[in-house]
């Protein structure tokens, strides 16, 4: 079985589930999971976890993200992007470039965002987009999201191309909609590319076609990111051979059961635990009061 993370470039027309299905066919293994949905019309970074790395899916989903988006002013749609049904159109000839820029920048910081009806969030066990397709609109509670930065890349009204750095759970099409509402002319998202998810960037993302080629050439390891590389900023420790099986069962470790390595950070940090042959076992955390290491997440599998 293949274990690690692939930085996939999701092309237009694919859902995130499509990407996983194709990778299952390419690799011949079922244990694969993606780290956060991208709309079919969106492109860009989609980290995909294979084998033991599937334990990282939730962790990677929680990472901050960066997008490039095109905001189209003057049109409001039911999906909040250009693919939806147009609900209203307004004249944008009176828009002032500086005023538009000021309104866009006013969204930097924390703001309460109401999730769109066309989303995978569930209400009483049913996904919102399923309800929307039935013509139903239900009340959604606003969620606090954080917009860290918006860089305006290009303005050719009624279009604005911008780079948005934001927290997890932010809907860029809803941001576009909300900007349009604040300007009084309406707005929707015309295009979207995700350029960064945590440490994963667009420049390193690989298309499915190239992944399939590398797999056939038995060279997938060239782009496969090892599980422990995701914790490279954590300290490293090695469990002594006699206690290796003990550690692989997730037991508490005392200080005399492990070797401290030079790159180990201060005791309050999580640490990567390896066996003496260099195989990554788990994440542990030091508890000062008991002077012991307790399991955080196990990655060892027989």
C-alpha cells in the first residue's frame, strides 16, 4: 500500500470525489481521502492522502488557504457563482474603482459569513445543496471566518481579480456575493483557483495525468510526501528497541524508554517518535508533571 500525501492539481470539471476515484484506479488502492472540497468549476491545490496519511485528512482540512478569484459585479445568482441562475442584474457603470477597492478591503479581518445554500453543509442530516435542488431555502447560522489578506491583482470593472488568504470554512463565492451586496449592485464569483493549502502550493501541484504516468513508471515516490514530513517542525525522538512494541501499542513512555535527538524542541512540544531503524511510529506529547510521553496520534500499522 502507498502511504503519503499527493499535492494534486484539480482541473476544471472534476469534483474532489472524482479526483479520489481516479487516484484509486491509478494506484489500485481504496484507502485514499481528500482534504476539503473544491467546486467542479474551481481549479488548484487539492492535497490527497493515501494509506496511513488518511489520518491527516482532518488536520489538513483545518489549514489556512489562499485563493485567486474573479469577482463579477452587477450579477446575483442562486449559487453565488457564474454557473447559477441569475436572480438579479444591476447597472455597474457608476462604480468607482477606489470605492470598490475600499469595500473589498473592509472585509479583511473577522466577519460572520452565512454559508450558501449550494454547499455540502448538513442541516438535520441533509446536505444544503440537496435541499436547494428541491427548491427549498432553510435558515443557516452565520459562521465566523477570518480574512487575513485581500490583494487586488487587476481591476477592469465590473470585474475584479483578487487574491484572498483566509481561514478554513471560508466560502469565496459568498465573499464575492457579500461584497456585491455591500456595494449595492450585487456580485458573484466568476472564476476560482486555490493556490495554497497550508504548506502545499500551486507551483508544486501535479495533474492526474502526470501522476498516472509516474505510477506506471514506478516513480510515484518522486512526488509523494511522507507522512512524517508534515510534522517536520516538531522535535524527534527514538524509542529504544526493547520498548518498540510497547510504543506501537500507544502506551505511555517514560524518559528512560527513549533517546532524545538533537533537533528535539522544548518539552512542551509534540514530538515525532521513530523506531531505531528510522520508521515513523507516532506523535507523542511530553507531560511535564508526570515526566512522561503520551500518545497524540498513531501512524504505525502492521
